[in-house]
C-alpha cells in the first residue's frame, strides 16, 4: 500500500518509539497499540488518537470528513 501513496508512511514502531509517542505498549504480544495522528501540511498535529485496545482507531471516512471540514474553514 505504501508504494501507492505520495507521502511517507511509517510502520514497525517498537518499544523505543513508545515513550516518544506516549503510546501504550502491550507486553503480552510485544507490540505498540495504535497511536494515530492527522498532521497538516506544516507538520502541526491537528488531532490524535491513542488506543489501548481494539476500539478508537481512525476510520478513513472520518479522516476525510475532518479534512474537508478544516479546508472549509480556510
């Protein structure tokens, strides 16, 4: 999927990234729980979501709605 977009995509966050992001680390499976960010074209974080389980992840439709809303306010 990352080959089909025109922006950088990050993946593979580990324990060393947990504290930088303020994320939850799941010891049982050895993985970082989702830490999602919407960042504007200046690098400013517009909104974020930190999950500690399967609930609370960004949905593509919601991200599109937010982007459209922010554009309409310009």
